[in-house]
C-alpha cells in the first residue's frame, strides 16, 4: 500500500484538528458535557417540539402529521440506537463552547418543522378551513425515502458496532454487508432521510438547511476523516477499488454520476 505523501498528511492533520476543535475543544469552558447528551436532548425533544409547533399554529394538516411521524420517529429511533449501541465518537466530552456550537447546528434541523407548521410551505384555505396538501406522490415518495434512509442508517451503525465488538483483530476493515460497495452507508442513509424531510415540506430553505449545507460541510468532513482511518487498515487498496465513498458502486459506476442523478431528482421534486 502506497504511503500518503507529506502534502496529504498535512491536509489530513489540518482537517482532523479543525474537526476536533469544533466538536470537542471550541473555546469557553472546560470539557464537561458529553456530545451524546446534547444530541440526544435534541433527538428526544423533536416529537414534543413538533406537537408544540402544530398546536400553537393550529396546523392539523396531513402534511404536518406525516412530517411529525417521520421526523419525530427518527429522533426516538436515534435514542434507541444510542442506548443499544452508542457511537464512541459521541461518548467523548466537549467544552461549553462546542456544546453551544452543536446546539446551533442541531437547531437548523428544526427549520422544516417551523416552515411547515407556520404555513410557509402550504397555504391555509380560509374558504374551506383546510390546508393545502402535498401531492400523494410527494407525500408517499418522501415516506418511502425516509424509511429506506432510517433503516440504512440504523442497520449500518448496528453492523459496525457488533463487528468491532466481536472481532479481536486490530486494525480491522469492515468491508462486507452494508459496507461492501459503499464506505459510508450510515451517511448515505442520513442524507436520504433528511432529503425526505426537505421534499415533503418542499421549501427552498428546507433544502438549504437540512440537505445542501450538511452535504457541503458536515458530511464531507466526517467522511474524509473516516477515509484517513480506513487508509491505515489492511485491505484498503482492494476495498477502495470495489466501493464508492458514498453511493454504492453498482455496475462499476463511480460516485459522481449517481450523486448527479440524486441532485436532478431533488431539483425535480422542488419544482
């Protein structure tokens, strides 16, 4: 296996240091708060937030209930996953500054619920006293993508945890099952489920806050950080050739054409 050159090493170190600064060491306060506690509060609180927003804005539309079931259930499923097989990355403690930064970041995921509940996505028909609703194709298509995304996220995290728990060989490269053709099935699942939240609300701010910005910042940084770790493990070269970083390598296609297809579908949904 070819060793990384000095430029690559310096780039990897810069990214790793930046991620650690934001996640764990952001200035102000000692490291006294578990990352998992901040995330879990937001996840568990989401169903209550959704019910509150629907109540105060009097929104009992089909779209609001559908979105509430989708995003609310994801929060509860995330917490169940944490209790069953916690992610070691989130078990570390962070400074108060990093916790505040994380709260702001997680707050962006409440934006679609706000837009939907306040009538910025679908109008209220005063003559009939009902809400305008998304088409059946949009509603059921969003639910289908959400189900596939949440299953992919939870099952891949479960596979990773169980494999590393019972395999004594270290370092060990997980390259089978859900990881056979994509190196990041968990992030693919998250992108799918958050895309479903955007498509059912169908507001440009939803697409921006829960799809575009995370896909340009958080997800690439986390996947690159993971790539740094994978490159050090036996079998990496062969695994890299038969897998993509995100979208499963089907029919030998690389990531970019498949990602472009996903973008086209999102744009079509937004029209």
